[in-house]
């Protein structure tokens, strides 16, 4: 059984078959899924999914793309959402200097404000980092009592080492099945097996040979197979280890 620790089922690309797909995931080997919030609306939607499906959990937060749209009172509303029974983390939060959809100073301020919430409510976080490694590490160093996962990890081995030293987990998507993913392969071989999580980032990042099409949690075995080959263990051992890792981080019994 697999744990997809990051899938955006609120995305419109699932509008035509969302319910049917979500209902059949457990029968097809996907035992747990986390749907992260990216703004106030999607955070509420994620909470709704967690209440409708036993195998789905939610996180709440403002993705760096949408921090420009945060309104007065949103932080208090997010904190209130963390108290819903199946909300397991604050996220997706962080920094994105590739697209810069929100001003960088706004991204940094909102990142820290949401880390404050995670510290206050004693929850892990899901962090997005793209082309902002040094500023992200600066925040993680200042919040050593807050841990979480850097999702869809794409940084260098040196950055990975510091994040792991700070107690963080790293997660990987279908990108690791691409021919140009040598840096990610090096990191996966290096890192402790108890700190790696699997994710699809659905509907994005479909693994080979389905690159470019809509991704779902059903693609997770292909990602796990790539990790299993790099670790030199069986697919079943990889699924069990990464599921245990996710349950430990997100405190799911």
C-alpha cells in the first residue's frame, strides 16, 4: 500500500471524474493521500475532502504564488482550520523565485507567519521551494523546532544535506523517472531511508512513460519503483518504508 503525500485533487483537471477516482484509490493500492491547501479556498476544499473520504487527509496554507492575495484575518482562519480533525500540517507554504507570482518580500513574510502558526499549533509543514534555497534555509534555521517536508525536492546535494541535518524530510515526484534526474538520484542514494516521502503532485509531474499527461495517485508505484532501484531493495519494502515515514511525520495512526 502506498502513501501519496501530496496531490491536488481540487485542481479543475479532476472535475469530470474526481469522486470516482478518489473512491477507488484504496482498492487500487493507494491507502493514504494528503491534499494540500494553496490558499483559503483550496484549504477549505482540502478539509472537505478529508471529511468525505477516510483515506484522505488535508493541510492548510498559502502557497507562495498566492500570498499576494492574503487578506486581513486569513492567518486566524488558517489557524482555526488546523484544528479540524484530519488536518495534519500547515502547507503548502514557502518561496518560489522562479515564477515570482507574488513579491518576494511578501512571500518571505507570509512564509514566516505560517511557520509561526505551525509552531503555535505544534504541526509539521509542507514547504515549496523553487530557486530560493538560501532564503528557505534561512527560515528553516530560524524555526528549528518546526519540521516538515520539502516537497518535490529539486535542490542540490549540499542543500539536501543541510535540510536533512535540520531534521527535515524530502519528497520526490515522477520527475525522478526522467533521464535528466541524475542529481535527484544522487540525493536519494545518499539520504536516510527514513526521511524520504513519495508524492505525485497530481495533476502535475507524471512519471515516464506518461510524461505530459494528467498525473494521479495511481502513478505512485512507478515513482516508488525508481526509488527501489536506487536503494537496491524491493518495491514492497520501498512502499512500506515510505508509508511509515509519512505516517510518522504527519502523526497518522
